[in-house]
């Protein structure tokens, strides 16, 4: 298995970060297999969706509606609403798998791999890419 880690600076605001270019570079020339993407954080997740067409802010708006940043959360340390960041991975999981065919991600035309981070208290994330050869 081939593996590497990425350091991603998400800053102090809610963000959706495109990981696709890094994933493409990682699998290029690797033949067939499965790419596992994993974020080892309790407050971040991964999604496959169209990016750059308004979907990024739409996703953040939907999460703000579903998981408001207010005082309702029992997990209450950190910034207001921090507890929602700990609930988010139940909806947007910390792992995903993408088929790799002939060294290329088998994503659809408009699909991208995105890191979703609502935690404004943690500006730096680690993402692990692992390729299991076929």
C-alpha cells in the first residue's frame, strides 16, 4: 500500500477545501486500485461533490441550518457552537474511497473530493491518502 499525508490549513473560518488536485497527483501512474482518503480529526469530514459552482457555500449554509452554531450543544468547550463540529462527522464522514483506474480517479465529470471543516478553533488539518493497488 502506498500512503502519504497532506497538511491542510483551513484557517479560522468554516471551509470546504478541494483535495482533488492532491489526490490526482498521488494516484497518477499507479495503475488500478482504491484510493482511501481519511481525515483523523473528530471535527472534520470528507465529501464528494461539485465544487466552485456555488455548492461550497450551499453546503456550508445547509450545515449551518442543520447544525446551528449556538448554545444548544452539550459539548461546549471552544467557540460558540463548537459541539456541532463534533456531530458533523455523523453526516459527513471522515473517510471516503474512490476507485482508481489506470492511474486516474474514477470520479464523475463534476465530482471533486472535498475536506469539510466547521471547526474554527483548529486551523490546521491532516489528511491521509492511501492507495491499495488492484
